[in-house]
């Protein structure tokens, strides 16, 4: 049951909105702010668990700190003529102790907390049948960027390409450089081979001469 008392935690946004198409994964963030000097524990519940993944689904918030909850909507067979009443409920209470366990063990702490000491807030889910809206200022900015930076290139093979002569010249220069390097490499290789053979022949003749003298 949603608490009617003044909420000690500040949760934003107060509604989560998802947009079509729903054949994709969408993620939203919930931010929990603790403006008090007390430590709190919290847990997240939903009436549509099979459609959403929540991380973390429970945890703690230190004094004057924040915590983020990621809500992920998976592939969803959305029907525009159907009424969806998906919602999340975030429930919290003051931490019964400073050294808290992790994961599912936090959920067990809620079993020992009286109902009168629990607070909660409901976060409704709005499923928009239309795509993500784009403001006029965003369209204007996109048009400005397109006008200033976008350069279109002709797709037809017979259209004139002002950069084609430059590219052809660069390719011609590269081919010449490659030919020169290939010729130089061949010459160096031949010279090295001649030097190596001369050296081996000289050693062979020297050995034969020494044997004859003996």
C-alpha cells in the first residue's frame, strides 16, 4: 500500500515512458535520493515482472547519497488497442543495522519490519504507441549540421567527380614509387648475392691452395 506520509526518499522521474517500436531493448534510469541522515534499505516490485528486468531490485542508500536503478524493457508484443497498467512500486524503510548483507538477504530484512514503518511510492509506466518524439530545436540543429558538413557524392558512374583527377594522380605516383622500390630491392638483393658468392668462392680457393702447399 502506498504511503500517505511525507516521503523520506526523493525518486525521479515519477513516471517511466517507453516508445514504439517495442521489438528492441529499452532502458530507463530511476534515481533515488536520500536527503536524510539515516540509512535506508529498498526493494522494487512490479505487476509486470515478465516484461521488465530491474537492477538492482533491492539495496541500500547511505545518508545524503543517491542510488540508480536501471529498468530494462525487453522485446514486447505491444498492441495499441490494449490498455496496459504496468507499474513499479519502490518500498523502503530505515536500515535496521549498519552492516548490511548483499543481494537477496536484504529482502529478508523487510519481513521483520512492521508495516507501519514502511514507505512506498508507485511509479507508473506509460507505453507510447508512437516513436521517440524529436523537438523542433533538435530538427533545426540537425538541419544546420547537414547544411554545413554533409557532402553528397554522385552515385551514377558517368557523373563528374571533381576529386577523380586528384585520386588518379595519387594512384599513379604510388605505382611509380612501388616500382622504384621494387627495382632498388632487386638490385640490392643481386649485389648481396654476388658478394656472398664471391666470398664463398674466395674461401674455397684459399682452402684448396693450402691443401696443395701441404
